[in-house]
C-alpha cells in the first residue's frame, strides 16, 4: 500500500516550505489591507475590520517587519531554485501561451517555471523597497527631508507592484493551473501533474 501511494505522489513542497509560505501570505494580507486603509479613504472601511484606525496605525509597520522577516526566510530557502537561466528567458517570451493552455513551443520547466521565478524576484525586490521606505516613514523625525519624500513615493509604488504580482499569482495558481494551490496545502502532486507542468523537475525527481 505504501509503495503504491508513493508512486502516486510526488512531494512538491516540504512542511517547512508550506508553513513559511502561508505565514508570509497571512502577514502580507494584514500589512496590505492595513496599508491601503491608511493610504486611501476609499479603503478606510478595512480599518474597522482590523480593529480601528489606532490599531492599524500601530500594527501596520510591525506587520511589515514581520512580513519582511518571513519573506527573508523563504528567500533563503528558494533563491537558488529561483535563478533565471537562458531557457527561462525563452519561456517568458511565450509565457502567455502557458496561461492560455497552449503549451506547444513553451520550454520545459524545472521545479519552478519562469513566471513563478519572476514573481519571486518581484516580491523580493518590492519587499526590500517596502521595508527600507517603511523604516523611513516609521521614524520620520530621524530622517532627512529628501529621504522622507522619496519614501512617500517609493512605498506605495512598491506596494502596488507587490499587490499586482500577488493577484496574478492567485489567479494562476487557482484558475489557470488546477492543482497548484492544493500542492501548497497538502505538499504533494501526482506524477501526471508534475510531468505535465514541470517535466524537467519530474525527470530529475524520478531518477
């Protein structure tokens, strides 16, 4: 029975990877919602959901630091696997075909495809900018005026870039690639799924 089960499953993400991923996601949601409430009057209603204006003013920067630290751990775990190579750059040129389930001519993917790798680097870069500009905005009295003005501009731009990337990520993992979301919840995928979506990784893992 165990042998048959092992043959029908391939470990996609370890428990440590899944826990790190979901902690990053939770902290991102809180930091994102509280941040948009502070940034836009149209989103102020979320402040009530999160405990009120004083609460989110106090906890938004703390949540941002927690998010950055958790993402740093995920970066440490995945950064080598996320490096783009020549084949990934070719994938990006025709990546729209993958999103439309027209995979003919799309280069084979390893454990992560070029779209996932690009999202990883987008989020890592955005998080770095959010953290740096957030520190400036958290302690404005200690910062020179030029730095404060730069932070006021950089922080929302980085936040919007990060939010846009997450929206695409959720769309792809739930609607475009069935099975991608459950792989991050249960940790495994079927060999057929792996062979279809990440054939290079399937061959490497099956050796």
